[in-house]
């Protein structure tokens, strides 16, 4: 089981519940915002299952403009997003394969781990444009 579901971690999670902050909106939009710069790790579940490959690459490229580093994990069952490392898709293939090979239910197949180094110069134009992760 993932650590968040293990009984041994229940008390610690309960103690830290007050740190939880709910934010309504697009995940990528928040990660690009000033408030989102404090996030260094994000699990986006299967959010990219529902966008086109072009939209995925656009969002990935926008995340690469963040001034702060970000490690991102997600999984896909229906679409093969981030199948290889490109300038816009900083895939960690060995880490992705290792996580995907772990004994888990089918739903967690197609694991992808991306690592954005953080840009010393954030592209203001990219950050100011809203990103939509829903297929239109």
C-alpha cells in the first residue's frame, strides 16, 4: 500500500491534517502560480488521460518554465503520454519503469515520473496564460 494508506502512518497524517489546503482550479495553473512555487512534488493521478498529446506537451512545456524545480508523477492507462524524454517532457525513464514494475493494481500502470529542473528565467507569457487540462 502507498504510505498514505498504511496504518503505521495514520497518526502522523492525522497530526498533519491541519496543513492541508484545498485549492479549486486547474492543477497546472496552480503549479505555475506564485503560490504553487512552494510545491516541489506533485502526483497528478491520471489527469493526463483526458487530454490530447499536443495539450499534454503544451502543459509540460509550461511547467518547464517554472522558476523552481518540480518532480511530477502520473499514470495513464488509455493514452501513452510521455513515452520518451524530450525538451518539453523531462521523463525519468528508469524511475518510471521501477515504479511501474512494483506490484500494484492495474490502475497504477503506465507510471511516468517527470523532473523539471526549474528555470532561472520564468517565461512570464506562459505563466500568465491559463492552462486547461480538459479536452475541448
